[in-house]
């Protein structure tokens, strides 16, 4: 792979990839900066025990590219970046986060970090000791805390837009929804769905999280291996990416896919098209899961207002409907339609910036 990094960067149009290493804290991190046309690259840091360094590189490249489009389509003046730390999340600690914070600082604000899978607001607190280029810091430090409730709310709002498109109204009462992954986002999403009267099923691989969500909301647990056998109206992937693939699509029994996970389609064009052929409405991941980014962007801007953030997150509803309209008009997938709108904004702003 090492000899392929530049090929991948060229194919996916990345600006910069930074490899960080510190033997003392056992830090192995990759910071991928995709595009900074709209502003500094903002994106979370994920910690994961990757099977190989190659897997970590690919994840960082794909996730950072998604952030560019997410910021662009959400009307934010931010570029796309993301970082991954290779290692066991159980072994994270102060030295690792502070050393990592120094690497982030060395980029002088070109990259701003935040939480992601297996990283929390308290980890951001350690990073903050070494750099100001971090957002999503705890509320007691003047930050906005965990962005996940906003991500979950955005997914809920986007799911309602999908329901409106499919059934002519956005009432989720009685709809069968399977939430795959009841972590930070999935747990809050289940809360919104229960409140809306949906019949919720959950699936996860973490026993503590299953118990916490099942006990609190009295929802039914489905074993991961059985997940695709469930007859559901809506599938909400809220775990990891690429769950929509050639193996799962033929088995999926749902009308809508609307969830928080990044990079849900294993192959964007192929699987986006297969969903259309199967009559499944797909909410582009980087659009529907932008609520958390909207929240941390507001914190990073220095003028945070929770009510305004909530209203901004609600804009996901109409943005999703716009995507459906464009996708039908141009006979393209919803993912392609969303990327087209995001890319147009990036090109328009680049044009404006190049003028006096
Ligand atoms: P999290 O780590 O808190 O939760 C993920 C959950 O998925 C965990 O409970 C984990 O046990 C479960 N899981 C992992 N593999 C699974 C499998 N094979 N089957 C079922 N469950 C599985 O992460 P999170 O912050 O809730 O984020 C969830 C997804 O949403 C991620 O893809 C993340 O990148 C994306 N996302 C999160 C945010 C945010 O604000 N946290 C924002 C945008 C996108």
C-alpha cells in the first residue's frame, strides 16, 4: 500500500496526509486533509484497532473526503479532514492524547479535530491542553460537549423527510425501524424514535450498550447475524461503514435507509444504483449525519447558540427533499445528487475567492 498512497490521494483528490508516530505513548495516527477550499479542515479523530495500516489509511482517506462534502452541503465554511489513531481504545490515555494534540497543533489550524468513534469530550480535553485547534470540548470548559445528540437529531429529522417522500407524510408512528449500533448516536436516535411512536429494534455487538438502550427504552434486541432477516420499514445504520454492499442489498427488507454511519455504501455508484433498482430510498450519509458537525462548527466559530444550532440541524429535512428531486430529475443516485450540490458550492466559492 505504501507505494499506493499518492495514487489514492490523486484518485480521491486529497491535499495532504500526515503520519504521526510517538513510541513513548505508542501513538500511531494518520491525519488526512482532503480539501480546504471552504476553510480549515474539520473532522473527528477515530480510534480503532485496524487489521492493518492499509485499512487505517483507506479509512482516513474516505472519511476525510466525506467531511469535505458534509461541510459543503451543510453551508459551512469548513474543509474536510479526519484523523484515525491505530490502536486499542482501551489503552488510550493522557500521554497519547497530548502527544497527538501537539501533532494537530503543528498544522497551525489547517486541521481542527473533534470526537468520533471511540473518542470522547474528555479526550478532547487532553488534546486541548496542547492545541486550540480542537472542538467538541466539555461544557464545563466552555465547549458544547458531545455532538452526538445533534447528529442523532439530524438523522431523525432526515428520516422524517424520507418518510414524507415514501409515504406522503412524515409520521413515524408505528413504523418499524432497526437501529444498528446503539452507541453515542444510535442511543439518542432510539429515544427520538420511541417518542415518535416507532416500533424500534436494536442490534449491536457491545453487551453493555445493548443492555443500557434495551432497559431504558424497552426495545427488542436482534442478534447482528439475524439483522437482515428482520422485516423493517427503515434501516438506520449507526455503527460502522460499508454495511450496504452486494451481500446485504439482496437481503434487505426495508423501504428507507437513513442512518448516522459514515461511508455506508461499500461502493457508492454500484450500490447507490442497486438501491434505486430495489426501490429503497437512501438518505446520503454525509448529509443526514451532519448535525454533529453543525454543532462543533458553531463551537469552533466562537459564537455558540444551542437554539440556532438546533434550527440549523433541522435544515437537513429540506436538503434531503432537494436531493430526492435532483436525483429523479437527472436520473442519478441520491449520493451523486448530494455530491453534485456539495461540489457546486465548493467550485462556486473557489471562483469567488479567485476574484479581487
Ligand atoms: P459509537 O462508537 O459510540 O457507537 C457505535 C456502536 O456500533 C457501538 O455501540 C458498537 O458496539 C456498535 N457496533 C460496532 N460494530 C457493530 C456491528 N458489526 N453490528 C452492530 N453494532 C456494531 O459511535 P457513534 O459516535 O455513535 O457513531 C456511530 C456512527 O456514526 C459512526 O460511523 C460515526 O462515524 C458516525 N457519525 C457519528 C457522529 C457523532 O456525532 N458521534 C457524527 C457523524 C457520523
